[in-house]
């Protein structure tokens, strides 16, 4: 019997997957526990509509991420920090500070976890920072760290 899973079941399949299950397993376990529905025409068309909707949503998010990436490529983000004479910063510039400055200066809200920094920036100067916006979409922003408080 073909069934559509409503939840992930270990060893059986993932949610929204169409599988072949034995009649007894489907009727005595999957259906009573509301883990699956029969794969008839109505349920298959609902599943297809749900998948198309999810694909459309994902495409919309990707297009939005591409627009943000284009905006970021034109931005030079300036952050003023306190630094010593040799150009070393007291503390450092973290991804959290970069995200806050992007929102404050350019009204672009980005999660700090998406900013790819190997470690906090501890020197004055210009650097290019990558921001992972979506699967396969990476934006680059130029960061100019300046000594502004000494």
C-alpha cells in the first residue's frame, strides 16, 4: 500500500515522502498514530501543491538574498574603534558588531551567524568579509576599520 508520511520515521522515511508500506503496518500503526495518510489522488495532489508552494517560497527567498548580495557588494562599512599606535585594536571587531553596524548605517538586517569571520578583527585597515545569505548565495562587504577614539 502506498502511503504519504506525515512525520519522519526512523528506518522508514522522511516527512512528505511517498513509500510502500505493508497493509497491516499502515492500517495498524501508521494510520492510527496519524503518522501517514493513504496515497490516493486527493492526498497526492495536496502533497504536490504543498511542494510547489515550498519551492516558490524558497525561490522568493533566494531572489531576495541575491538583491541583498548586490547591495552589500557596493557597501564600504566603516567602523571606528579604539586602537594603539601600532594599529592593534583594543578588543576586536566581531561579527555581532558588523551586523549591528550594517543595520545602523544601511538598514540591512543580517544574522551575525551568517557573517563568516575566522576570528575577530584585531587590526586597523580594509578587509573583505563574506556573508552567507542563502544556499549558494554569498555576499561580500568591504569593511574599513578606522582608529577613531584615540
